[in-house]
C-alpha cells in the first residue's frame, strides 16, 4: 500500500496487486471528521473493468470483514 496524498482529514492510498497476470489498483481512503469524533471512515474502490476486478472485489470484501470483526460497525 502506497500513500498517494494526505490532507488534514484524510489519507489516500493505492494498493496494487496482480490478478490473472494483470495489475489492478485498489484505492483506499481513510478519513476522520470533526463531526464524528473517535471514528475513522474507510472506503475501498477498484475502477478496473469486469472481469479484471473480480480478485480485487474479493480482497475488498475480505478487508471489510476484518473491519467489522469484534462487533465494530462499518458504514
């Protein structure tokens, strides 16, 4: 995962992985908002066309399950 940019409220990263011998980029944004103290908002996106993003979608679902572990809520 490589950090691409940072602002006062978010961090934008790229994760690059090969699926079926083609590289795909997963865009990850984490944000902290003053209106929602103590919480971190995380978004995952992959803009590759189907079926190239199938592996990335599986990895995103796995990451979301980890975030939801132990009763945590992810929106």
